[in-house]
């Protein structure tokens, strides 16, 4: 019997099933999409794979594409303050017990990192933690303001049998700030078939949640300065309890610009159709891990103008232009919009970059090696 790897991702079921309650998709981000893709790629290679997810109305145990999903708890069930322990912690451990995991894989920093590490330690199983954001490697992540979550995350990080990084930047940060040795396992992206029709592209495309950290106002600045360029924004507000005020303010400002089209939230399955319209992909976030949206644009042969440049891939790989501020962001967009030869050359390089480093077989193989998955049973 081969070792069984179980992904622990509270909002994984909507990403894996691609259906369910409409509001469930509000919580599906890059980490959830990555784990759904990895799970399918591993099953395709003959591996035993499971998932622990929150309960969105699916059966307690269900199987999707060969992946057995165990329901842990309803996302907002229980009393505030007490629900951290029950039903969340108790439900998580009960679902892990049912999953019969040999290897527990958990992605993104949080209290759940420590909860998974402790379960694995008590059960004699292996725990793998995977970074999802550059903040995950800092001595104190700004995404974890509470002492409880910080302590549990640090416990889990330092008691993982293996730590995975998305990039050399994250690997080096883990060594510098935590004294940990991490292995790089890149994000997985499937390449769309067929050549790209650049002539059909009619817009600069921006994809993401409309919130301050993503700096969507850069698109408004660019649209005002480049009235001859069409901008398409595929993104809605963050899920509750986060405020939707930034989205409403952005949408109101965009409505005053004739060259900006706001689509609102677009589910993952709809993103390729949006990227088909992209002459250039715009990415304005102040900090990320290795953005899925950036990789998806490159996979479609779309060059980018990006404020983040993971491992120097944008500038060093010739797959787009790096922006240091809103001025260079606008300048980069204008350059690629007008220069078809450079745009097509960079787009071809971008697609080749993804094929070489981020294709399903490459990434799944790297993960197997990283976790020591030899096909043998329990130690």
C-alpha cells in the first residue's frame, strides 16, 4: 500500500468540486486552487490522495476525481470565541482521523498549521507545510496579528517534517528568519492548448480580489492616463467579514471612466475566457507569493506588467516588464500595448517558462521527491 497524502484546506471543496453554494467561491483563493490542481495531478500519477475541507453541504465523505474529501465543520458554526476549539479544532482532528493520512499537507500560515503538526506528531504521521505568501517566511507575519495564531503557526512551521517554498526568495527567507531548510515546489499551471490569437486581444486585463493590498487604484490611474486603452477588471469584493467598501469605491470610480469594464467576481473556470481578451496582463499587488493569476496569464502567452517579480522571473526571464511604482506601471502598459513585436516575443517566452517549470508533471514530481514519496507504505 502506498503512502496516502491528505491536503488540509478548509475552503478546498469548492475549488475541487467547482460547484456548491455561490458564496463558497468567495473564499476560494490561489492556495485552494493550487491544492485542487496538485491533488488531481497526483491521482493521475497513481497516488493515494485525500482532502479535509470545511462542510459546504457536501456529504461527510465524498469522492471527486479519485480524491476522497472528509468534511470537518461548517465554516461559521459555533459560538464566537469558543468555535476555535469546537467545532473547528475538534472537527479538523476528527476528519483527519477518518482520512487515515500518512502525510498531511497544509498550505498558508495560520493556527491550523500548528493544529495539523500536533495531530501528525501525536499520530506518528508526517506533516508537510507549504508557504503560500512571502509573508509566511517573515519573523512575524502581518497576516497573523493575534498571539494565538502566531504561536500555533510557529509551532507548526518548526515541527514540520518538510517545509516547501514557492520560490528562492521564500526558501532563503525561511533559512534567514527561522533557520529552516526548505525545498522549492513551484505552483502548478496547466497550459491551454493551441496557439494564441493575439489579434483578438482587446484589453489590459487585471484579475484579483478588489482590496487595498492588491492596489487596484493603479488600474484607475492607468486608465485615466491611457484613454485609448481598454481595461478589464475581473474581481469582486473580499468575503465577509472583510469590508466591501474598497470594492464599492473602486467600482464607482471605474464607472466614471469610459475605458474600464468591471466584470465582478469571475470563478476560476471563467478566467481563461477573460485572459483570451488580454493583450497585456496587469498585476499591481504590493506583495504576493508566486501569483496564480500571473502564471495563468503567462501560460496563455500573455506578457505582464507586474509590481511583484518572483525570483526575477519577469525581468530576468523576459516574460514582461517589472514596475516599481505607478509611473513605471503605466509606462510598461503603454509600451507593451503599442509594441506588438515585443509583446508577442515576451508572450512566447512566458508560455515556455511555465511549460518548463510549472507544468503538472514537473510540479507533481517535485512534490513527490520533496516529501520522500517512494510508493512504500507506513514506516
